């Protein structure tokens, strides 16, 4: 039984607990163009045509142009977003047996809202959003290597809580989970579409979250 071997489960959010990529959802939810965001991030920043600082400046400018990029609006938006089917039930099930921790490549305000909604006390986000006194978004600190950031946060989490790496499982779906899957023996890949690299590192592969009950 795995319950005797592990005591901690690390959960990704985007694509694992939700269907969407929160970065683009934020852009659309604020009322800005997803295509512009894709152009800034995928077409120019990822391909080295735009520096980190300029990419950040353009993205914040895009979000701020909607006049919705404030804490109040974004908190409300994050509380309204839908989970995948069975998430609440699965998280409640996992809580009975394991310590849970969210490690996400998204922004802190979003991950905090998800942690609160699911009652998960431990969480880490890739990006800090920076607000002015009125609660308007003015800056952000983004780590381009999401997978390395997640591994760093995982190591911080286990050392702070005296957890053995060998007793951890990770549930994720994408590139940002690869470093954790490489590090941990019990990686569970949740994929609708094939992800060969993640699957090659995974202990188990599932299509629906409810299958977790048969594994953990
Ligand atoms: Mg994901």
C-alpha cells in the first residue's frame, strides 16, 4: 500500500486541478487580448526577441490597459474560476491520509485563492504580484524556469517541515513538473493529451482525477 510509503502529496494547479492555463485566463478575465499575450510571451520572450524586463513591462501594460488589474477585481475573478470535475472530492479524500502542498507556476494571488478554496495550508507560487497602496498592479517577479523554481520550492517545503523526499508523491501535467517528476519516485501524470517526457518519468498515468483514489 502506498499509504504506508508516502505521507505528502504535491499538487500542480493549471491543467491538473483546472482545465486552463491561468496566465492566459488572467489576461482574458481582465478583458485583454490572449493573442497579444501569446505574442509577448511565446513569440518574443521565449524566442529571445524580448528581454525579461521588456516582456514583463509589456504584459503589465497589457493588463493595466484594461483598468481591471487591481487586487479586488483579480481576487474576485480567482474565486469564480472552475475546478475540474471531482477536484473537491479528491482533495478531501487526499487530506485524510496525506499532507498536501500546492506548487504552481502561476501568480501568488491566484494560488492563495485556490489554497483557501480547497483548504490546503501549504502553497508556493512562481510569481509575486506587486501592488501599489491602492491595490493596483504595478509589477511582478516571474521566474522563467518554472520547473527549477518548483523544485527549489519543494526542497524548501520539505526541509522546513522535516519531510523525507522519498515519502512524497507529485501530481502534475506539464513541463513545469518535469524536475519534480525526475526527483520523486511517485509522480502521477494527469494527461488528456500525451506528454511523452513527463510520462516517461511518471510512476503512474491517469486521465481523470478520480483515478487517484485507486493509486493513493
Ligand atoms: Mg500544470
